[in-house]
C-alpha cells in the first residue's frame, strides 16, 4: 500500500508539472506572419530616417498575403529610371509573453535598402552593396534590445525603379525557437554555395596542375576555368553587410558575365568527355559570349545600373545553353560515352533550374524559395570527381594490364632466350667436342702416328734392334700420356703442368743417365691455360728434353722458373755437347722439323723461344705470357712433328 501511495503522488506531481508547462510551451511558440499591411509610395527618401510614425506614414494601407512582391521587375529596364520606389510593410505584434523576441526574415529582395522600425524607432538598416546585399541574406534582429518589445514593426524597402521589391513571410518569437530556422536558411542560401565554390576552386587548382603537366588533357584546363568562374559567380550569393572590394558596376559585370562563361566551360567540358568537337558551334559560342562581355563593360556606360540588365543577359545565355545542352546530349549518345552523357544530362537539367532562378529573381515565384543554380555547380563538381576517379581507376587498370603484359612478354622472352642459350650451349659443346676431337686426331696423327709409322718401317726393313724399337714405342707412350694429361683441368696452374711433365718424363730421363735438378718456384695463375694451350707447352718442353736426350749427351740438366713483368720464364740448362737454336744454325742447313713445330706452337700461344750460348751445354728459355693470349688456336699453324726420331 505504501508503495502504491508513493507512485500515486509521483503521478500527480508529473501531471501538475505538465499542466503548468504546456501553457508556457504554447505561449513560447513563435508567431509566423503570413499577412501584413502594405503601402507603396511614389517617392523614396535618400536614406532611412531614424524615426518614423509608429504606425508608418499616412496613406492607403492594404492587407496583403506574405510572401508578397510589392514591385514587379521590368525585363527591359528604363535607362532614365531613378530611385522612385518605396514599399512599406507593417506587422502588428501580439503580446505573447516573450521577454526578448527576435525577428527572423527568410528573404527580402530588391536592388536597394531595408530598414526595420519598432514603434517608429529605427532598429536595423541594411549595409554593404545596395545592389547585391538585399536579395539572399536572411535577417536576424533582436527586437527588445534591453527594453520592452515593440507592438508594431515597420519594414521599409527602398529600391531602384524597375528593379522590383518583395518580402517573404516573417517570424517573431524566442531566439531559441527560431535559431535553427535561421541557421538552416543561411546555410542553404549563403554558406553552402560559397563553401562549395571554394572547394570547387581548390579542386580546380589541382586540375590546373594536372593540365600543366598533361597539356593534351584539355578537360582539366576546362575544369579549372569552370571552377574559377563558378567561384566568381557565387560571390554575390555571399555578399553581406560589408562593402565590396569592387565598385558595384564592376561587380555586377563580373557576376552577370560569369554565368555565361561557366556555361561555356561546362559544355566544352562535356564535349571533350565524349571525344567529339564542334568547332563552328564552339567558335560561335565564344564569339557571342565575348561580345556580350565586352558590351557590358562599365566603361561603355550602356546603362546606369548594370544589375538591371541581368534578366536580358540571362535570357540570352539560357537560350544558347539549351542549344549547347542538346548538342552535348546528342554527341554523348552517339559516342556511347557514359561520363559525357551524365554531364550533358546534368547540364540539361540545369536549364529548368536556371528558369526557376530567373522567375524567383523577377518575383514570379514565392520569396520563400531558394536559388538553386549554385547547386548545379555542386553536381558538376561531383561528376568531375567521379570522372577523375574513373580515369584514375582506368589508369591503374591499364598500368596493371601493361605490367601483366610486360611480365608475360618478359617471361616469353626469357623462355626464348633460355631456349636460344640452350641451343647455343649445345652448339658450343658440339663445336668444342669437334675441336677437341680434331685436335686429338691431328696431334695423334702428327705425333703418335708418325712414331708408330717409323717403328713399323724399322721392323719391316729389319734394320733396327730391339732397343731402338723399344725406344720408339716408349716415345709413343709418352706422347699418348701427355695428350691425356693435357685434358686434365689444370686450373690455370703452370707449376702443376710442369709437375705433370716431370712425372711423365722424369723416369725416362733418369733411366737414360740424366740427373734432374728441379728448381720450379711458385707461379701465378695463367688465365689462358686451356687444354690446347697446355698441350702446346708440354710439346715444346718435350721436344727440348728429347733433343737433349738424343743429341747433347748430357749428364745433368736443370729446370727452373722465374717471373718477369709480362712473362713467366721456364729455363732448361744441360751440361752436354751443346745445341744450337735455329738462328745459330749454319745458313746452308735447314732447321729440323721438331724446331719448326716448336716455333709454330710458340706462336699459337704468343710465347717466345730463346737459346742462349753457355760455356758447356745449352740454355733454353720458354717465355710464356702472363696475360691472355690473343692468338691462341687449337693447334699450331705449321705441322709440328716434334717427336720424329730424325729431329
């Protein structure tokens, strides 16, 4: 029971609070004025006075519905027109219990000034440009200003004759109730177009940078031009109570002509998107807009107030725009360009928007409407971003495709090169095998074959002993062993090659009674020491040992090495009867075939043969180049025949 009583008390307290709060909420509801008293005067004062009668000037006041166009605009202005129009609107405020009411006026429109009076006292006077500050800026005006709120409001609108004048509905109430309406209206009418134009201009500067690098991409240059004129066009939507940097006439010229250049840049942009050009139409549009721009220059003074010529200029620009839009739609449709068709259709949709704004400008629509043409520029900006995004994705796709194609071609080329390299390796292997086969056959024919033929003849003629035949056969074995040793990889080691020669011929020389003094020191690698070159070196040294063994009757021989800057020197010295080289032989005698073969082999490896005179015996030197041999061949150019017994 106690719990129920407690809940009942809370319910009654909530009901009492609602009963007290609801009337206050009803009283706080702002008042929306949809009707007013209107008075039109023939003469306008030079400036709004500080005080007027509380109920306004005497005259024939009429009840009108708001929004109201008190003065209509002339499409063709009168050049002799002056300040001869003054409209008054009177609002009777109802004491609503709001201590600090504010006046919220969505729009007042004219080419002139607005003044607001409360009970005859001046509360507000519009500032800035008289031509451009009175058509798009909502009014937010506190009415009490520290005192009691007025009972009557007077709105005084002075305008140029023929410019027209109009007023939207009015709101009076608490600031908290009306603030969101005012902020939303100001955002839609002023801030959003201006911010969009600023962002548009920033993107246009980026497009200018792209166009500076890629001059063939004219759409980026056109987009930059469109962003500049769109920014200039949107300045008058944001014109406020501050004085303009330009004179009113120059600002009017800039504002009116910018919409035409914006249309041309937009249409040319659409033409370039679908890849079609219309030279004659484009030149005609440029010439027409250029003529209009030049004709409206304030220096010519074709009218005292250029702002009054705006309706005529806009009508001409709209007519040309309709033709250009239809041309862009037709061209994009034929070209099958989705981007071009989207922009062309958007430009075509902007035509009724432009008509809407012209009707609003000329007081043919309610003053509650919002100028929509700036939003078409926002749409164009979005379409450009979409086009740039599409082109960026296409560029990435093309780059990826090109990379894939390049990788595929590279793989194909690698396979082709690998196949060619394999074929070249096969050909090279066949060539090397053929060369080695030919070299071995030639060497065995010239050396081993000749020795065997000599032994066969000796046996057939019966003029040889067993010892002579054994010697010839031993030479054949030495030839065969040296040929086999030359095929072993010596790894450019000349000392290892000499050690192989000592291993093969040492026992034979010692069996013949020769004592060998081996003084071979370390030798650097010789890069050109291939199997054919190694065989040349072995054959030359074998021929020297054979000559010493057969002709010198020596008891001791010394094998030594030394290094010179360009050569490695192999020296062989014996203590026999001596042996004369080819240059020391008598002129009547011809060098043996063995010496001729030695010289041929030395030329093949660019080596030098040298015989020195000593007191007893002979001194032979083989100068082998340390660098690569330039004329190395598989076999000597002359028939060596180094192992014939008659050398």
